[in-house]
C-alpha cells in the first residue's frame, strides 16, 4: 500500500554519501552514526510514507538488522549464500569493482527463497498459487462468452449494439468557423466560449472514434 519509489532510494543514498563524507577518510577515528542513518532511512525517507504503527515497527526492525556495523564484516551474510562482495584487501584495483559485483550477482539463484525476506517457505507456494490463478482467470475472462438469455447475444454483440446506440445519440461536431463568425472575438467571455468549444469538439471526436473502433 505504500508507494515507495526511486526518489526514496536516491534521498537515502544522498544522505549516506554526505554522512560518510563528513566523517572523513578514516572511519576508525570517527565511525558512522548508524543510529542517525537508521533514523533518516527508516523514519524519514521511507518511514515518512508509513502510516500503520505495526508497519513502522517492522520497518524499524529491518533497519536495526541491515543498517548496522555487522554488515561490514567480510563473513556477514544477509541469508546463506547472499553475502556482500568484498575486494581483496591486497588489491586496490578499483576499476575491477564493477566486474566483481557483476560476477557476485551472477552467482545468485534465479528465484529467491521467501526466507530471505523473513517469510515462511510456504509463502512461495502461496505466491505461485495466486499467480497461476490470476493467469487462468485472465485467460478465461478474455474468452468469448455466450449469453444464456432468450436474445442469445454474446458479450461482444452486446458491446457492439451498445456502441451503435451511443453513436446515434452522439451530437454532431461543432462548426468552428460558424462559431467564430457568430460571436465577437474581442470579448473575454466569447474567447472563453470559443476555447471551450474547441475542447468539447476534441471530446466528441475522441468519443466517436472510440465507439467506431468498438463496433
């Protein structure tokens, strides 16, 4: 229900970058304030969209686990097999960082286990069942359906007939030249009237073309 977007991520990354820049090049002298980082990410950037108290507490729990000093440990894993790629301490070849990350990501499985996100393994079964049901329901919904009434009209026939009835009731388009000649173009209300006629003309034309396409 919460519309998290790319802007939230960019705001969090921008804050983290500025925070690391302020502490200097040697984090051992002045370590990052993980409490500040957690507050800004979980309570401001992302948490500002959360309205439910339980969801806010859950998001705070995620922040406590993943936005902490423990994630910097070379042996740390978010889940078995999901570690953070680390550059060899003996090598300072930063140009190889992109290759390192790509190779590390390529080793991840194609389908993630729900346990990575703290969910039970049965959550994947529920997701697959819902996904399959949605696909089948969509396939059935787009199939032609025969009506059981006395008229014996299918759904497509009903749509076609309704579109035809609406076309007959649709008014003709305005004669733009006649409208301009009938009023004085210098009066403010007449200028507004001509603008509204142009807008209404576009609506009528769009409605007529749509109804013709449905037939």
